[in-house]
């Protein structure tokens, strides 16, 4: 990450974030697939390294039901 961007005023960082998000809307199917594969690999690596806590589907469903009440 470019540390210079982190020192921009809040409004400028927001504009930059918006432009970056918009740029993702124009990705080709191949680029989207590559991005998702990279993300899946990153998450798998975090799991393998014990950096994240896994939550069962049952627990997620129960929490979702509570939030929807």
C-alpha cells in the first residue's frame, strides 16, 4: 500500500477509495476470476497459518437469525 495515500486529507482519501472501487467494476471476467482466486488463496493461507478463527456454518446461521429478529 502506498503510505503517501494514508497521509491525504480524509476527503481526498474518500475520493481515491471511490475511484479505486469504480475501477473494479470494469474488470473482465478473466480479471475477476484472477482476483477471486487470489483472495481465496490469501484466505486459505491465513487458515493454514492459524491467523483466523474458523466459525461453523451453524454458528453463522444462528447469529444471522438473531440479527434478523
